């Protein structure tokens, strides 16, 4: 039973980390496209808040910082995923991933501004990301309960 628990925890760490690690690799190999996506999402938000010059100016300023924002998000995502995968400071890793996923979910999937099929797709992705964030909150609060010590002692 301890072997099953050990394997399940290892698999859970891998699955949680996989989505973030593949995203990091994709960003690195398609950096220009990632920057363009971020800039487009920020400009979209700027058009959504046309009624407020102050908020619109904020998004205009944010667009100038896209390369640094993308570097920061990518580093947080990489570090968070690796911490969870390796089981080292996994609560910190979960916190970093929550910051990245929450901010990018709000930035890229504002379904409340969309209509039709685009809205349905954005709602689905938004809710999927909320589910992942919920799982990361569980890791943040409880860690990933591994029985590594129990597993090791059962064979000695």
C-alpha cells in the first residue's frame, strides 16, 4: 500500500508540473509569438475599459513592459513547476503557480467581454484554470502528502 501511495504521489507531482513545464518550453521556443499574444491581450483589455482613461493608460503602460512581464511569469512558472515536481518547497511552488495562473487566466480569458462560440471556449478554459488553481490552493495549504519516509522505512 505504501508503494502505491508513493507512486501515486510521484505521478500527481508529474501531472501537476507537466502542464506548466510544457507551457514554459513552448514560450521559450516561440518567444516572439508569446510576446505578441501578451501584447494583444493587454491591448484587448485596453479596449474593454474604454470608459476609464486611468485604467486604459495603465494597460497602455503595461504593454510597454511585456518582455519583462513575460520573463517574470516564465521564471515563476518554471520555478513553481520544478519545486512541485521535485517535492522541494512545494507550497512555495504552488504559490508561484497560483500567481501566474490567476493573472494569466484573467488576462487571456475575459469571457464576460465575448459572445457566442468564443465566449463558450473562454468560459471552458477559464473554469479549467480555476480548477487547477483550486488544486494548487490545496497544495499551498497542505503540501503534497508523500509517504517517502514511510516508504523508505518499509524496506529496511
